């Protein structure tokens, strides 16, 4: 009898999702419904920074800035955790549609790049063409790229960042190793530089450095270059980190697998 799931668009794909703990759950459910087998192998968990008078004061001052940039949905939830009545008076920008959607749920409208999720994509907005003297605050996690702040500072803006959360290495154990053992020619799905940088250590810790030979789906050219430098060879690039763009990339891989 024919397997009815073989007609589904992602049938035959074994996927390893590397987003932080809990962040890939909805995505995994959708892709399983389309025929894929999904394993969550989170590189990090997200921890909101502890409350402090200094952090609260920084957020209240940020509400008066000329522009705010929210780096992620985690930045939105952490900001509202620390300052539930957060109500900015200036322009608000979201570094991606998921972040804009998270802000909208709290009644805050934000502009997002027409395409892409990177700092370069955000800086293409006409607002950032003339920011001399503007106070611009980026709300994000600890660490991360400095490109946005450095570029705005060179343009004469009073640019700064507020760290609201930190990434901690996720706890992985024998269950994750066993789940990986059951996969056949998996696709590792990576949509952030932080996860990509940690992936080699995780594979080594789990005794699965052989997965360097697996297919790797990344969400940008920058990640493609870094993956190649880390030793991955079978690298495929999606248009962006958006779920729809990652899924489109996976469908191409599924079609190629069925054609073999």
C-alpha cells in the first residue's frame, strides 16, 4: 500500500532544528504535518535578565528616544516583562515580521524591513538615511552584532543598546543523541550566527561530528560563508530566516531528495 504521507511536500526529510528552547515548536508542528520528521536540538535557552532599578530607568528613558529598534520577539517580551506600560513616543522598528507582530500584540506599531532580517536590511529604511543628532536605542540580547550601532554612530546618531536577555547553552542529553541516531541524511536548519557558532561544539559533545557531512540550510549569505569556514560542505541558503522562506528552501531539498 502506498504511504499517503509520501505525497506531502516535505516527505522524506529528516530535520534538525537549532533555534532556542521552545522557539521551534510551532515550526516543527507545521513541518511534521507536511511530512517531515523534526528533531529539536536547541543551541541555547533564553533567560531574561534580572530586574534592576538601572534597567528600568534605561527602559523608561528609551521610551523618549527618537527611534527604537527591537532586535527580536525575545526583546519585545523581555521589555514588556520589565516595563509593562512601555509606550514609546518616537519611531519603532522591528528587525523582522515576527518581531513586528509581537509588538503589535502589545499595541505598538513598528516598521520592519521589506525583505530580510539583518542590520543591513533594516538600515535600508529611508529613516536611517539622515539620523544626525537622533537618539536611537536598540533593544536586544547580550552580545550580538555591533554593525547597527556603529553605523548609526558614524552617521552622527546618538546610538546605544539595552541588553534585556542572555543566551545560555541549552542542556542536551542522551535523549538528543538517541534522536539524532535515528535520522537519515538529515538537514540541519540554522537561522542565527549564535546557533551556527555553537553547533560544532554541540555535535562534538554528542559524539556526532559526522553530521558535518549533512546538508545545512542557513538563512543568509553571511551564515553560508561562516558555515563554510567552520567546515560544512553541503550548504544551502534560504532567502531569509522567515518560516516561509526556510520552508521554501526545505521543499527544494525534498524535491531533490525524491529525484535521486
